[in-house]
C-alpha cells in the first residue's frame, strides 16, 4: 500500500519566504549596479568639455540664424515696400524663436551637468544605502534557506 505524506505547510511557507528574500537580494544587487552605471555616466558627462556638449546647439543655431538672415534679406529685396514691415516682424520672430530654443538647449545641458555633480556628491550615501540592503538581504536569505532545510523533514501524522 502506498502512503502519502501530509502536506508540509511549514516547509511551503519557508520556501515562499526564501524566494521572497532571494528576489530582494537580486533587487538590491541590481540597484547597486544601476547606481554604478549612473555614476559612470555622470563622470563621463562631467569629463566632456562643455563646448563639446554645446557644439550641436551652437552650430544648429548659427546655421538657422544664417538661413533666417539670408531669407530675410532676400524677402526684403523682393517684396513691395508696404509688406516690408511684415517681413521684418516674421524675420525678428524667427530669430527670437531660434535664440530662445538655443538658450533652452544650453540651459538643459547646464542642468544635466549640475545633476551629474549632485549625483556624484551623493555617491557614498547612495552606495552605502544599497550596501545596507544587500547585507540585510543576504542574511535574511541565508536564514530563510536554513528554515527551508530545517522544515524539509516530513511532519509526522
């Protein structure tokens, strides 16, 4: 006759807890890797010369302003005197839009560099916090695995 052992609730709970602690440990390690990646990106951003970061904005703005200036001059040359005020307004508006867009782009670059500096200043606190989580998760995981091993014996009926 085949006898089945009763369901071991304690072992099942211990396994669930061990899996939860294992997920916590993996999360803490991945968070630590993410912090390291963010720190590396911040260091690379700060190592890049500011003019190199702003180069695309400056070249694009200069090209746009040159095109607007050329178009403005051509439009003033070919339009009737009554329409030259409208051409001036359109040219001035386009010039202001380009200047505003380049100012916003340069401010964003400056903001990214400031955020990178702040991130690197908080590096030690962030890493010690994730190290704390890793440390706690490792010990919780080890304790949970011990509980799994200790509850593996079938419960006697």
